[in-house]
């Protein structure tokens, strides 16, 4: 099944506060459309921050996101389709985001603290 796939970045969900819904997402669709959105901490509603289209998306793809303060830069197959600044959330967790029914294979997931 073809569906959205990507990252949750600076998610505010934690073990003691599962009711918080705030997060950034970087999602890529099968047709090459990509987007960065921020979700409201209490309503869970998204706000579109950046997006575009990546041509010739086929087969295995490599997604990356670099977060430095309020600046988020995203990469697909080593190419930078975009970046944005937003100060809604300044810390949190990361994870993989999928639509219901999506099937993916992950061969590595790395988290680094940039120097």
C-alpha cells in the first residue's frame, strides 16, 4: 500500500504526558510530494510550514532531517528539498511516522547530537 512515510521531530509526547499532541513532521508521499508541518500541542491540528515535490522517487529512498535550534533542514536521497524555521517546540523525541496500512523496510535509524 502506498502511503505517507517520514519522521516525527521534536515530539512532545512522553511517558507521563501522553495527552500532548505537539510535534513536527517531515512526510514524503509516493508521488514525491513532501511536507513539513507542526501539530498543535493540545488540539493535534496540523499547520503546514514547508513543502514541495521531489522528482524521480523510485525504489529505496533515504530520508534525513537536521534540527539545529529552531531550524529544520530535510534531505531525500542526499538532496535538500527544503528547510524552515519555527519556534513552536524546542525539544522532544524523534520517531518514524506512517499512515495506517503503510508498509516500509528500515535498514537503519540513527540519531546524532551535532557538534
